[in-house]
C-alpha cells in the first residue's frame, strides 16, 4: 500500500485488510457452495427428465410388443404379456395403457 498508493501501513490498516480478506474469502466460498448446489440440483433434474423419457420409450416399446404378439398369435393381452415375460405385478398397468390407446 505504501509503495503503490502512498498510504502509510499502520497496524489498524493491516488488521482491516486482513479482515476484508477473510470476509471476501468467506463470500467467495459461500458463492461457490451455492453454485455447486444449484448445479447439482439442475443436473439431478436433467437426469430425472432423461430417466423419465427413457422409461416412457421403454413403455411404448413394450406396448408395441404386446400388440404385435396379440396380432400374430390372435390372443388376449394377458396371454401376450405372459408370453413375452411381463411380470404379473406390471400387467394391470399395461392393460390400462392398452385400453387408453
């Protein structure tokens, strides 16, 4: 400070500069933490959207498979689901989706 700005360096100024430095580091660390938290939240939302999209596509493909087996074998949806190995715990959901489409 003395050489660059011709301000005499006193103990009070030195202590004040150290205090300002500590505060600026704390603010910087808090900002970094907030940025990381926001980035993590956005990444989780994006991953959830991709997972939802992938599940939707898989569901559509499964429905297409059920319809194909029904048509080829001229059988009911229940029999078609059993033939392609859809668990019984999921069959009610697929029956509902078939009725809606």
